[in-house]
């Protein structure tokens, strides 16, 4: 059932650390109901020392509305302020279309496969 139908977030956020990257995996709908969930998770990440890369795995995002896109833009700005490169991995289907329609495709470093984003971060260690 969609978050719009229930009024609750269907987004799952998990994260981990590698040598030079923080990795966030999103699964579900990135919408107005999910933004508080994502922000709460990110607050813990922003408290950590900055890493050179923040990789967001978007491969399991099934929907993204304007509030979700606004949050991604906010994350990008926060990363820029910390000297961290934001990489969006697993951008296909819904997310590829949303980024294209909004004109934000070229504002982000986008990779069709999460592994390609991770490989870039590892090779720049």
C-alpha cells in the first residue's frame, strides 16, 4: 500500500561506512511522508566526521515526489558544504525519469548501477 494511501512512510533507510564513503540505501517511496524518516537518519550521519563520498543507493526507490527531490537537493547542498561528493547510484526507472523530467539529471553525479558509484569512490581513495 502506498504511503499516500496510509499517510505513513514506506521508505526504509539503512546506512554503512566504508573507508572513504558513507553509504545510504533507500527502499520504497521517497515522498512527503518519507522526508522526516530520511532527515532523522541523516542527522546521525551529519554528526559523523565528513567522508570524501556520500553514496545514495536509489536502486529500490519506487516513487519520488517533489518533496523527495527537494530533500535530495538539500543533501547535495549539505555535502557541498562538507566537501563531500554526493553520488547517486542505482538510478534507473522511476528515479531516472524524475531526474530527467525535473531537469536535475545533470545537477547530480548519477550512476545507473550502484556498483559503478562505489567503484568510483574506491578508486579515488
